[in-house]
């Protein structure tokens, strides 16, 4: 572990510094050319599957009041709508008709990537007994990940630094291209629409029954049926039904978290809302993470999370053909400074 200029101590069990003092990729460092070739070797038929919901799903904001559907509108040309715009309005000799549009997009509304700047923690980086708000590898809130307000000691202080994730932003993921071997874990096939909170024992049982093996550098996809249920609701999502009937991982299960550490997987992409069950089971400590699996993955390990991916057709095909591995290609938007991004992942089998 290299000496780090931003911290003197790291969280127990973390990978901070393991990939270098200024690392912003986390476990994407494990996606070597050999891992890409392993993914390509899984391509037998050349068939592709889209792993994204339409980006105007789930519909409304019942699942999260802070996230709203995309608003699509034309750009403007000479003060007029630039949709089906005949250029002969400006030049009688022009034959062209043009359309051009723009979108107001909540980046984590639908099928999405969580970056390492999405969830951090209050942690004593300097070993002084004074915790600070920070993210993976010791990048700090207010300095490296910047918003319009600094939250310090109960005060809200306006910030005039350039906004956004100046480190750990989604552009780092995009530039790495995100292609390698995907592995499917089909929870719905075993637990149906039971709403089961899946811990270590449950997960190991599924892996054994389906002969699923997770290896260093793999991307892991989890099917619960949540995204399929969303589509059935036709943009009128019922949160109570969705969360009560589809599975999620138990973020309070220490053995499950240790398995994520030991497996050296790169990312967990689930078709449900948060990968882990929300709300989590009660915490027995005086203080704890509200999203324990997010904290373990994004903050400690540099393991990425993806939510509301669409796994139904791929998972059905894999099960029917006795397979669970495939080539995954899943770059996010190369949008500098963003802490999350929509995705249109592709699986090739």
C-alpha cells in the first residue's frame, strides 16, 4: 500500500491505497485485457441483449421524490422550435428539414451507475479523532466532491469552488470502457416474488444450485424481477408492492459483505432499486451506515453498484441454455463531474 497524501488511516477492510495513492477507479483496475478476453470468450451465438429500461421508467417520482422523469424538448432556432424546422424559412433555396432536441435528465432516475462519489462516510482520515465527510481513497467532500453548500459542524456554508465531482466522477468509469465478463445470479428463479432479504447463506445456496462461480475481475448481475415488475406497472409504480415482492441483498450480513471483499468482483448490477434492501435491518451499534452495502462497496472497496438494470430476457435465455456467463459492455455517459449516470448496457452471449 502506497503512502497516501490525503489520509493517515483507512477504514478497516478497505482497499484504499492498494491501487496507488491517487487511484479513482477502485476495482475497475482488476478489469485487465485478460478479463476482457475472458468476456469475449463467452460469446458463442453473437446474440445481444439490452440491459436498460427505457429511461422514462419507473415513471413519476413515487420511488424517490428527488428524482424526476426526463423532460425532452426541442432546441430553439431563430426563436422557434427546432423540430421539423424547414430551412426554407431562412433560405428559400434550402430543401432541408431538421430536428434537434435536448433533455433535462436526472442522472440516476432509471437504469444507472453509482460512482465512487455517490456515497461516502463520516470518517477520521487523519487519525486526530475528528472525522470528516469523505469518499473512496480519502477524497474529501467540499474539496474533491463539491456542491453549492458545505455542511460543517451543523452549519451550511456557501461554496464558490467549481461544482461537481472533481475526483471520482463518472468520466473515469467511461474512459475505462467497462467491458469484460458478466456473471448472472438469478434470485427470482429461486425466490420468486417473495420479497426475500438475501443473506450469505441464501446467496451461497443459489450459487451452488446454479453452478455459478464468481472470479476476480468479474461483473456480477443480479436478477430479482423488480425491473420486470416496473414495466408491468406502466409508469405507475407502486413502491409497497415492488419492495414487498422482489428480493434484495442483506447489507447488514457481515458474511455477505466479506464475500464481496473476498470474491474480488468489480461491480454488482441489480435490477432492483438499491441492490441492497432498503431500509436496512436495524443497526446494533451506536452509529452506523444507513446503506451498509453501499458503504462497504463504494466507500471501502471501490466496488461499483448499478440499479434498475433490466435482466429479464438475458436471465431467461441464460437459464434456458444452461449458462450464466456473458460478455458485458456497459460504459456510462462520459460526463465530467457527475456522481451517477444512466446506462445502456449490452450483454452478448
